[in-house]
C-alpha cells in the first residue's frame, strides 16, 4: 500500500509530465513524494509555509526546501507542482507569487482532493494561460497548464487584509494574509479567552498566534509583559509581525512545530489551538501541547486554553497538571485553566 497521500498518488501515475523538468513543489504537500519525484526529473525544490513540513527536509541536502511567506531565494525551476491548499485565497496567493517569480513559460501541475475545491484552478489560472484536467483518481484531480501570459509583479503588501478589533475600549488593527486563522474577524472563542485572563506579568507565550489577535490584545492591556508568539505557519508569523508593527507593539514572533523551537519557560501560556490539518480534523499537535505544557512553564506558570466544547481535552490536562479547571464556558466554547503550583 502506498505511503503517499492521495494527491501524490495521482501525480505518481503521471510521472512523464515531470521528465527532464526542474520542479518547484508548493502548497499542501505532506509526504515524502518529492524523493520519488527527484528520480524522474532534473531537480526538485520545495517551497512551504508549513514549518513542520520544512523540518522534515532540513537534513535531506539533495532537495532544497524553503520556508517563508514569500519565495525570495533564486531558483532555476521551470515547473510548479502545486498541492491545492484548503483555502482558495491561499491558492491564489501562491499562484501569483510563484508565477511572478518563475515567469512566462512556466509549466504547472495542480493536484488536489475534489472536496478541496481544486476545480477552482480552471477559472483562477485563466489570466495566466491554459490549464486542463488530465487525470482523476482516488477522488483527486490532476491538472496541467502553462503560463503563456506575462504574470503581474507580486507585491506582498497587497495581499494583507486589514480589519479592526475593539476590546476593552482599545482598538487594534489586525493584518492578515490569506489562509491565516482569524482572517478578517475576531472570533468568539478568542474573545472569551481574553475575557477570562487575569492581569498578566512576566513572560507570556501566545501559542498558535494566527494573525496575532490574542497576543496583541494581551500586550496592549499588559504593556510590561515580555510577549512571545509562535505558529507553524509562515503566513501567520508574517501576519502577527505586521499586526504588532501596525499597532506599535513589541513581541517576539517565531516558528515552532509544537515545542520544537521553544526553549524558554513562560509564566503564562495562552492558546486558541487549531484542530485542523489540511482538510482533515487533527488533534495530535494540541494533545502534544497540553501533555507537555508543564515543561514550557515556570514553577508558578499557568495554562489558559480555549476549545470547542466537543473536544476532549480535560483528561489530557488533568494528567499533565494533576487538575483541570473550567473558569468560563458557553454553549460552543470552554476555557480550560491549569497551573503548575496548584
């Protein structure tokens, strides 16, 4: 049985499209198919906005992998293999950015699950040139096209969506790139979490910071804290950095795959954690976070989590802290709280 995802399996059926090509892989790639692909084409490079996927390639020197919100490195690629992302706007963003980089004449293969809306590529690619579907299997589609028109220059600034949030009479500007959680809204769960927090002091970590809403509110209400914010997404990291900048706030924003790059201990760990990986529901990252949270906290450190009410997090928190409190709840969201010295 293949160890590749369904989109990779359909690409594996069509390896002749890649023969002799210098391929740049981007989008929702999750497996090690690039190793197989490298046997059939001139070269393979990877551009990813997902830090966890980037870490898988750090020790594989024969395939270069770039992690950022924008591809700035020089590349000789003449073909893009785009794994269709779950957010349509992110697909549009990647197309615009990569085709502007690679230029006219670039070939493209787009693969994705049909339920992801991959058919949207037909209309989305129209300004660049022709694209057609050439295969269907495993509920996935395989498209091939070519950029025959001169792409417009890519300007990152034009892709930010700005919106205002007001909390305790403080108005903040949130800056968000496509595909980033809280893209264009202040979600109810984050607001409930902020309502529950005590006065903060010391080092504070906003884990899974998204567009930076929670972290920015925390440091605006508690200007003496030492704020850190982390996320697995390069698009989220850039968004949070821009949000802090737009409001004249200070914080350290960095990439981390759960605790991979967290070396400090914090007085408060505050999180509205994601529970989706690509199109599918995935709790593993958050469960790891909750199980190992005590090691990232000072001796008197505290954890505050907001989660959908159907998620079964209390037993994990109880095992790692010895208790789990519920300081607030609604019909949809629950706030969990635990401290190391309780």
